[in-house]
C-alpha cells in the first residue's frame, strides 16, 4: 500500500476522531512494525490493546487500520 492509497482511505473515512483511521505518520510506524514482526493470526485483543496504548490511538482506530493493511495472512507495509 502506498501513502497515496492510505491518504485516500483516510480522507474517505467519515467517522469521528475516536473512530477514525490514525494519522499517516502513526499508520506508517505501525505498518512497519506489524509487517516485520506479526502475522494476522498473532494479533489478539491483548496485543491490540497494547499496540493502541503504545501508539496513543483508540482500539477501534487500530482495528480499522489492521483491516486496511491486512493482506491475506500478512500485514502490508505502507510505503512512501
């Protein structure tokens, strides 16, 4: 996924600030971490809460991001 693809998804997301996709800078950092260290099956509720707290976003925003960058059994890297 490119940053342009993510910006389009971010712009088209009409949810409020607690349910919106995270900012691009946060999404890039998270995608880098997730694509290198985790598979889709590795992310359970505890890990989701831990990542959301670490990156200072809501659990719902993280869930939306995971859905956006999920590619079969791996997470896709957001590249600039």
